[in-house]
């Protein structure tokens, strides 16, 4: 009887080892939703294939202008645009209305005061997306004054080789130049003034995907 008991006790470690070997391996932890989500992509604006323009009333019609030197970046996942960001820097002196005399006046203290305020900036604060339609909320700094603005726009398309894709956007907003201290005007013959106060700003962007950091 004692011999049988000793044999039974000796078999316990072997049985335990066999049970451990037969037990299924523990499952790997499932990735969290945050880990599964695609990381936002950084895009560099290709200014040579983009436009930054403005329009203002002059007497009974409209005058259009653009800025020839500007740059910017976008951080966005094309599949989930909400939560993205936009940053744009514009060289004030690059203003171009196809009239050098007028452009010289626009660079002066009567308007943009380019020597004192060489850069116009936009920094987004949030992006609201509904499919491809977008509202980009942010701060526009012009002539040293910062005011909140909202650009209404949409994503146009995305395509190309992975890692060097291109993405397109267009957006528009309207500002009152008086809010930024751009107040020059002159009386018009027959009454009224030469320039309107509202300025429509339009942007058409083509941006290039940048390598992940």
C-alpha cells in the first residue's frame, strides 16, 4: 500500500507537466482601436499646382488678386478628415493684381504694410467633416491682427503611388478687411466709395504626401 502511494505521488509532477503542455497557448492581446486607426498623414502643399486668390469690389465690378509666394502643410487621414490640421504662410509682398502700380500701393501702409508685416498666416484650430465636405476653423493673422475665420470647402480627390500620393482640396471664406485695419478708401465720383469692405478668399490646393517621421 505504501509503495502504491509513493508511486502515485511520483506521478503527480509528470501529469502536471503533461496538462500544461496540452493547455492552449494564451491568445495575443487584440489591438486597441487607437492602435488600429491609421496615423494622420503629413502633406506638403505644392504651390506650383495650387492657387491662393482674393476678390474685392471695385466701383461697380470686382478686382481679383493672388499671392505668388506661399507655403503650407496639411495633416490629415483621407479616410477620416475630421481631426486634421492646416498651416499656411503667405509672403505679403508677393501680392499680384496684374498692375504693378496698384500692387505697390497694396504693399504700402495704406493696405497690407508689407515691410512691417511681411507674413500672413493661417492656423487651423479644428476641422469638421461631413464626407468630403469640410469646415476648417482657424485663425487668420493679417497686418498683425488675428481673427477667427471658417473656410468652407471639400476634398477633391486623392491618388498616386503609395508614399508619394497627391491630395486636392478647395475652400473659400469671406472676411471684412476693416477687422484687420485695412481701411483705406476713397470717395467715388457720383457718390459711394471705390472699394468694398468684404474680401472673398479662395484656395485650391494640391499637396504631396510626405514620408512618415
